[in-house]
C-alpha cells in the first residue's frame, strides 16, 4: 500500500484516542492539542514535525519513524521508544512528561531534555552523548551501560546512577547533585 503524504499541514484539537493511523508520512507538519493516547502510530513516518501540548500516553510506536521531531508541552507517559524505527531517529523535548518511558539501546546523541519529568525512564544501553538534561527530574531513572560522554546534568535533579556502569567521560554535573553518583556507597554526605 502506498504511503499518504501530508506536508506543511497543521492538525489542531484532533482526538485520535485508541485509533490506528496507518501508512502515513508527515513532513514539516504541526500538531497542536491533539490526543494520541493509546493510539497505534505503527509504520508511520514523522519528519521535521512539531507536537505542542499533545498527549501520547501509552501510544504504540512500532517501526514509527521519528526524524528531527520537537515535543513541546507534551505528555509522553509509558512510551516504548525502543520499537521505533532507528533510521535518523532524533527528537527534542521541552516541558514534557516522559515518566515510565523507555529508550533502551537507542542512539540519541545531542538530545535536549529541557524542563522535563523523566521519572522511572529507562535509558539502559542508550547513547546520550552530548545530551542536555536541563532542569529535569530524573527520579528513579535507569542508566546502565549508557553512553553519557559530554552529557550535561548540571541543572538536573534526583538522578542516581553508578559512574562505573556507564561511559561518562567529560559529562557535566553540579557539585550540589554529585551525591546521586555515590548512592551505591550508602554514604552520609553533608
């Protein structure tokens, strides 16, 4: 079946809850106040699109292409990004809630997470080289076998991970939050 191309379109206030969107390609489109919760977005391609104030909670992203995507003010809870298409996979997040999502083994160099809630997110074995975690809450986030080289955690909070289990050369941290890198030692730091 041929892909349907949507180019330079704006989609606003559309309710896609529990719907299946198939064989579509979206190029330079803008989605505003749309609800994709529990929808099936499998086998679609989104390129250079922006999503503003959209809800993607528990959406299915099997083989979905996300290429240079901006999420602003979106709710992206419980998403499994590991099943997305890896080709040109790139996105940025601002003012988003990504709690309980997983990026297991994803290549996400230079990804910006700005003012986001990343509670219980799994970044195991992901490549987050030069990524920015600005003003993000990383409570219970998992970093194991993760590449964090030159990543910036200076304004992030509530992270706790073992530097010995991750590649962290030249990663940036604030002195105030350094205790999160020593949790495994059960120290009293004052």
